[in-house]
């Protein structure tokens, strides 16, 4: 599954789809790299600092509009920080698939719990 599908599932708080997206990919570092760059450009778009739009950003924004996905800058920054933590864990020997799934899903669970209060 694509990075756009993964980011969409994360922002829609769709845990089963996030897990499915992650487990359908064999190369976790590639997924991490692609997701980090897509998120970088989504943050730039939200902050109105991008000088251009990549093809992936354009495709994501089309999906965002079609599915009426809402997000905010603090949420995107939290996700960006999680991606940094995932890479650190991978570099320390944590299984790549486990690191991706655990850190991303933990963020989603925490966001859900915060919004339920």
C-alpha cells in the first residue's frame, strides 16, 4: 500500500488500516523515508511555506479533499517526532516492523484518548 494511504489512515485514526498498510510493506525503512518526506511537505503546505508541490503532495491533498480529512499543525509535528523516534529505535536494533507499528499506533491511541477527555 502507498505512503499516501498510510498517512490518510493515520490522520483518519483508522488503526486497522494503519496496521494493514504497515504489514503489507516489506521494506520498513523505505516506508519511513517516504512517509517522512510526504509529511514534511504536508507540514509545509499547512504552514504555507512550500515553494512547490511534489506529485505525492498533490495526490495526498486530492485524497484529503475527497475524504474531508482534517488535521492541524501540532498533530503533524507530533507525527513527525514519532517518525524520528522510530528511526532512532531502528538504529538501536529494534525490529523495524515492530517499531513502525508500535510507535505510530501508540501516537494514535494517545490522540484518541486525549480527544475523548
